C-alpha cells in the first residue's frame, strides 16, 4: 500500500501552572503598588489604604472567578475581548476590544512613567545629577520616551526567548516586596510606637477609601493575561482557573504587607502621615521604604524599575495582539492585521499601539495616566462579569466547564456593581481621566460606524490535509526536522530503526513566530515546513506508515516538547549543526532545552562534512561500558544490519588498566549485537577525545552514548561525547537513554504533564 502522511497543524501547549502564575503576577505587580499607593495614602490615610487593598483584592477575586470560568470553557487566545464579543457581539463586542486596547496601551504609558519617576528618584541624590542641573520633570519625560522606544524596538525585533527572564523578574519582585513586608513586621515589634500611625485609621472619611480603591485598581489588573494563554497552556481547563485565582490571592497579600511597611517606615515628623504622603506624591513609597531599612531606597527603586519595565514589555505585546485581533475580525482596517514577512509580527498594530503609549506618557501627568488606566480596566472587567452571566444562561449546557463560579449569578453581579461605583468615584481623583476615556469611546463609535461588518473568525487550530489512522504500535519514533537536508538524513536513519522495530514513525516540523504574534498566524508561514515534511517522506522506501505534523509555537523547543507530550514517543531524533550559536549554550538554546526536558530516549545526529548515509560500511562505537552505551550499541546493531556494515567497539585506555578487565566490562555491550561483524579495539592514549577522533577517520559513522561526568556539571551528553561530536568531520550520532528520574520529578511537580 502506498504510504500516506497525515499533515496536521497544531498549536503547542507548553505553559504549566507555574508559568501561568508568573505571567499573571508579573503583570499585576507593575506600577500601581509603587506610584498609586503613596498617592492614595495621601487622601485615604494609613488604615484607609489597607482597607482599600483588601477590598480591591476581593473585587479582583470576584472578577478573577469570571475569567476563570470563561477561560475554562473557552480556552482561546483572545482573553477579555473574545469573551465579551462571544457574549454580546456587535457594538459592545467592538467597544470591548477598543477599550481593552486602550487600557493596555495606557497601562504601558503608566509603566514607562513609573520607570522614569523612580530612576530620577534614584539619581537625585547623586553628584552627577546635581552637576548636570537637569530639571527632574524634563528628565522623567525623556526617560519615559526612551524606555518606551526600547521595548517597542524589542517587540518589533521579535525577541521571544524572554520567558525565563520574566519569571526571574517576577519572583524577584514578589520576594523583594515580601521581604520588605516581613521586615516591617519585625521592625514594628521592636518599635511599637510606629503603630500610632494607625490611631486615626480613616482620617478623611469612607468615601476616600472608594477613591483609593479606584485609583489603585490598576495594581490588581494583569491576571487576565493568563486567559490569553488558553491555547498554549497545559491542561487549560484546570490550570488556567487555578493560576488566575492563586495569582490574585498572592499579589493581594503582598500588597497588604508592602503598604503596611510603607506606613510604619515613614518619618513624617510633626505633620499627619497622610499629609506627608500627599506632599511626596508618586515617590512617597520610595521615601518611606528608604526610611524603614538600610538600602531601602535602592531596593525599592530597583524593584520599581524592574517591575515597570517587565510590565511595559508585556502591555505593548498584549495591546498589539488585541488591535491585531480586531483588525483580523474585520472591525478595523485590514492593513492593521498584516504580518511582517521577515519579522513575522503585526508591525502596523505595533506601530499604532506605540503611538498611544508614547503620546499618553509625554502629554499627561502620572496621576491622570494612572486614573485613566483604572477607569478603562474597571469597564473591561465590568463587561467580562456581564459576559459570564450571559454566556452561562444562554450556552451553559453547550460548554464544557472546568471551573464554575459559586453563588452564581450573585458574585458577578456584585462585582459589576462595585466596579461601576469605583469607576465613577475616580472622577474625584482625576476628572481629566474621565474626559480622556469618554473621548476615546466616542472615537471608537465613529470607527465602528465605518467598519460595521465583521468577518466571522476563522478557526485554524488544526487542519488535516489528508489522514490515515495509524495503528497502535509498541514503539514510536518522533523525528524533528527543520530543513530539507536535515530532514533527508534524519528520516533515513529513523526509517532503518523503524523497520527493525516495526514501529510508528512521526515527522514533526515547528513553525515559529515571535511572542508578539498570535500563534494562529503561524499558518501563513507553514508552507516551507510542509514541503520539508513531504520531501523527508519522499526519501523513505514506503514500508512504514508515516505521520507528518506541523506545530505552531513561539519557539522551537516549545513546539518539539509539545509534540513529545502529544505523541509520547519512545525515541526522539534531532539534528545538530555541530556548534552552538551562543557560547552560553552547549548545543544551542533550543536543543539544550529539548534534551534536558524531553521524557524519552534521545538521538542527536550531527551530519559529517560528506554525508554517507547511503553507503555506510564501517561504524565506530566508542564505549566504556556505561548505561547509555547499551542504547548506542542497539542503534549501531540496527544500522549495521541495514547497511551491511561492520562495527568496531573502541575503548581508549588512558589509565593503564589491564586489557582483560576492559574486555570483561564490554561484554554486556557486545551482547547487544547479532548478525553483524563486530570487533573490539583497545588503544592506549593520553586523551580519550584525541584517541576517538584519530580512530574516527577510518570509519563512516560514529555512535556515542552519553556519559555521566559529574552531578553538578551542566552537560547534556557529557563533555567527551559533545567535544567529539563538535570536532569530528564524520557523521556522529549521540544517544541518551531516558532513565526516568527527571520525568518522574517533572510529573510530580506538574511541569511536564500530558495535556
């Protein structure tokens, strides 16, 4: 029967609950806690800010439940815009996206200003600042413009390998704020007189608490970005709701501790503490923490700078996505959804988002920017709460929920009421913010009247070109290919192993786009990958059924690991050019992560300068008898039979060990061979690497098993195999047997679960 190849287009799922929580908490701890808190203490008082944070946490938790329910039932990449549009369509659906885009870009402006404000706060006390005589307000605007332009360029370039850095920054933020809070508790035990700051708990009335709640609410937005990852999350119906709720609780607790630390750390002198914070404004938090502890000013400034830059990058990215989605849905001019052919990002959407970020940051004071961000986010969350009620009532029996809001519909109704009150009360803080919001909504209505006809959203999560159901086999090989030459070599070796084991062969190719580009847009760049898979399949003899799969991902390693989780292979075959692109990596950023994390046997092929995969006559198997050498011997036996080649088992003796002892140690390696010509060769050299490289010149193919050279060394296969593979001019195959421990640990912590 002629082979048939199943071509699937699938989105990769690589985000665990920890990754999702880091995303949410990283967005929430942006600028609100550093800028809005000090200002709010100025009009709400010491007790008022604690009440405001606690109640805001409760309101945020109510809305988080709505996001959790909707994300569990509709795990797509659109977030709030998708949910509101799903519920209301038409004008309200458009306005939700329009306001959401504005909310994210205004938040980006706030984070740029926060970065500038605290950078100037850090520099004010330096001699250089005094010598230059720079006006602080002017310098803040210049720094805000500079940092905004920097991250706009980052998003344009398409830097995607920032996930680990973002996680480190988020953990650093949480630990820093938590440490300051815990320090403040112990400080208060030693200085109980500080509790007198709370004697006049609500000095200016309860209406000021509502103002503080509304003004600081921007610090409680951000968890909704977790819902944007619905198509990339592992087990989204369970993990996304948990991540949303956990992140809100964690951040609210952190904020309460941090606000307490600011109050007990302040040194107001003879004036009321609320008046002291009112005078200092945006940097009140910084001054308070500086008085609280040694190096407190430096610590809080660095935390503010890192938090604001991390959130700025994320909001530019998210805002660009929302604008892109609206254009793709036909609600804005089509040119906005165009993808740059080289960068693979929605460059027009990025450009328009950047204009809003820069304009707001340069034109308006920080109080008005913060209040504007609060209003638009409150309106968005209000609509999400309304959406969860409408969708549950109208479609509750159609959807598969992973989480349901308790006491429905009272919790979302209460959230709607509270968010409406808070958004109105912000008028008392900044009338300008409401004027900006009304002007933006009016402009949106004008746009909507021009582009009323919306296209039906195209679903492209999976596309089957043609399909033949493969039988369940006891062994499966997964081959990751990226270019025609690579594919030809890898699939040839995979075919030989597949024939010997009568197994299933799956060829995978990953289409990547930057983090700034929605995954579903990767389909537009999949043609080359499909061609590579078809060319690879055309090299096979046709005895085995072959499945071809294209994965969409923001990085190659995420796509390949998604394929490993989905397909559950016994053996993963990868190609290697022979050197890393960056010195910090061993075999390359993607290859390192795949090899370290894939819970299966690994085979890496580094093609030689002259590839002889069609006429292999001699195979070299260096071995010292380790566990990975057994797998290497098995591969060598299969390929030797397939090509009619002879095998030389080589041992390089560098310690003067007796030959008889080495031969005994190699006996279990020799037992892996049958039906092929095998001989053992023991040579004495000062260097194992030099000895193997010298002998490799006499053979067509070298197969090496991983070595265990030290628990603390960050080595993938071991220093010796990797060095040989890098320097050898012949084709080298590195093999590493999955010993099960890493997979067990990952499953225990929920990091590598099957979706």
